[in-house]
C-alpha cells in the first residue's frame, strides 16, 4: 500500500463525487504505465475507452460498458503461459484497468504498482523497496493532476 498516496488522496477528498474526473485521469495515468503488460485485447480496449472518456471523446454509456467488460475479464483472467512473473503482472495489470475504469483510483494504483514490480520477477513483490519508485511516481502524478485541475 502506498501510504503517502492514501494520505494525499484523503487530503484532496478524492472520493468526493466532484473529483471523479481526477480519479479517472489518475487511474488512466497509472494504467498507461503498465499497459504493455496487458494480454487480453478487451483490457487493452478498456484503456482506450477510459482515455476517450477522460479526453471528452466518449460518453458515460461506453465507460460503463467497458467497466463491466473489463471487470469480467479481470475476474476470469487465467494469467499467461509464461514461466516468469508475467502471468501475475498481466493479471494485476488487468485488475488495474478494471479499477481505473470504475473510478477506484487508489485500487487501480495499487494493482498497477504490483503489476510493475511483479514484471521484474515474483521475488520483488516481497521487497517493499521495490515499490518505492512507482509509489513516488504515483504521488507526484496525483499532485500534478490535482494542481492542473485547480488551475483551470
């Protein structure tokens, strides 16, 4: 868990309805970092739908449909046939997309960080220091997105 991110999110009141655009934009930023780990085309499409919604090129109906489809993909993901950590990275990346689409930004960030770390090998997830770079990036990105939204 990224404690600093949780504290920042609470400070920003990110769960408030009016901050849905921030939650979606942050979730999108997180999943774009691990998009290369996705294996299922439906999860990849979910990232595209989220990006289109965040950028104002899609409607809520498309977002809702992608949310439901990607959640089903994540819940039924079998992993990959790879013998390294990529199976778990792909599953976590798919869950990150599902959570980002649902507007559950902190959960998306958690899954994205896990996918990123697992991609270097299963051993890494047991080392809290392996998450430091990703956690730092997440905090900085949320700060920047929040600042950009208050400057508009």
